[in-house]
C-alpha cells in the first residue's frame, strides 16, 4: 500500500521514501500481510500524521505507528466478549506441522 499524503500536505520524493520505508518496517514488525487490513491502514495513517507534525526520523515513525496500532488493536479486543477473542485465534489443529526437508538440515 503506497503511503499517500492527506489534508493538502505534500511530501517530497525523499520524504516519501522515508515514509514508505517506515511503513514497510512497521507492517513487517507487526506481521501484517493483508494490505487491506484496517490495522495496516492505521499504520499508514499514523505515519502520515507524524510526518505532518514534522517527524522524519524513520525509526520514530515506525515506532510511533507500531505503538499506535498495538494500542488500537488491544483496545478493540478488550471491547469484545472474551469468547469472541478466543474464536479469532487458530486452534492447534488448524496449524500445519512444520515441514523439514533434508536440504534444510545442517550438520556441524
């Protein structure tokens, strides 16, 4: 998902590269794969908000987005009934066992 400017704020090419890199690092850290996931969109919005406030440090942009997303997701889960939260987690039987190939084994 490309990071786009909102509210008549424009960013130069160097800024866009910094924002894009911060976004990619944040979604990687949060292990977000689905770019249409609302959490992924929240990451992008938070990075843009921080950039509009003048932040350009990629580490602070990433950390700010990760923190905001983590807090928002935790708040969302805390409002759900506990049984619904557990239903969202995969059961052990849903997770396939790891596949180890002979080419993966390293003998020391």
